[in-house]
């Protein structure tokens, strides 16, 4: 066999191996065109706020959150601030005590309200913050207050003590019932008579609270990277809308996560929902 034939066979083997790969995910831009991670990272560098919308049980979302956090830390250093839906605002003191080393990991995990998949999916982010000296914001509304809104509307929050209101945005929060993220909740299948006008408001108080504590902990020259369910920023609504409502000049970048059978091309219905979309194979293992 001559060298030309051997080279041809080698190239054929490499091409065949590449074609038979099963990539776990692809990254796309807002127009649905394939995007390189490095190019996305470059475009994120000048953002004030980065909203990372995850799939809560998807390991690719969580892995990329951690990798992006590490890479943004290399770019921003101590000017990077982290925040997450998975921690409620009335637990900020416990978070602060742990990050500063005042309490042990055991006491932190025993006393703060953790999601079931904390150890696999969110603990690496908290530990990175602790090891790197980064501040981590507990942004979400305490769930008892979201429940109160679901039963009594925003008016139900007015009777709370001043101490309780410290865990909330200024009342009453702004609210646009025509936004698709809220209007669509009135027509959710299977909910029947359980859906009232307060149902989307319970979602809105989460978004308003997260936006409030994002802004409270962001300063010019800083970058705040926020982790939350994809629904909370898709289509440039929800948290994004509240942030822009308070500060229209903010430079906000959004990352969205979807699952598809074929990840090589973004479906039309998944296109345009964010600045960048992570498309993950729908057969991916779930973490909870």
C-alpha cells in the first residue's frame, strides 16, 4: 500500500468516526445559527448581568454553568458576583456565614433550604464561590410568600411585617399580565379551576424578587451571573423584563436551555428565545 492510499484510508476513518459522534449538546445564537463557546464567552465579557436559564434536572446545563463561572472568573476576577433562584432571600445570612467561614459546611447544609439535587448540581457553584472569595446572592422569594400571593394576590403581602418585607421587592411590584410568560399560565393544560388571576402573579413575585436582589447586589463595573430555570428569562421576559423595567440601560445577556431529539439544528420554536441557546440531547440522563 502506497502512502497516498494509506493517507486516504486514515482520513476516511477519521471522517467516519466524526460523522458517527453523538454530541451531547450544540450551542446556537439568537438567530439559530451554530455558535462557538469561545465566541459566546467573548460576547458575554462586557455584560452587566448574565441570566443563565437552566433545565433543573439536566447535567449539561449544570456542567456548563460551572465551566462558564470558572471562565468568567478568569476574565472578571472579584468583579464577578453569583446569584441563584435555588436560594431564598431569607437565607442570605446563612449563605454569608458559610462563605465567610463562620459556620461549617454541615451546619450550612442542615440549616439552609436546599433543593434535592443540591449536592450534584449547585454545591459545585457554591463551593467555587467560597474557594474564590466571590459573593453569592440568595435571590428567590421565600416560598411561603409566593404561596401567599397565589391565594391573596399582591395585596396579601401588604400586611407582612417590615422585617418580612425586607425579603421582598418594593410593594406593590410592577406587573404586566400581557407578557406571554404570565398570560400563557392562564391557559395551562390540566390546571382547570386551579388557575386564577393570582396564579401568574405568584410566578411574577419570584421574578420581581430575583430581579430586585440582582440589582441590589450589582454595581457598575461588576458582572452578576445568575442561575435559574429557563422559564425565568426565556423570550427576554420574566427576570429580564423586571431588570429592564428598573434600569433600561443595563447590558443583559441571556442563555437558554432546551432539549431536542436532534441537537444539530435548533427547531424554529426554540429559536430566538435568548441570546444563546444550549440544545441538549433529549436522551440525556436526568439528575433528579
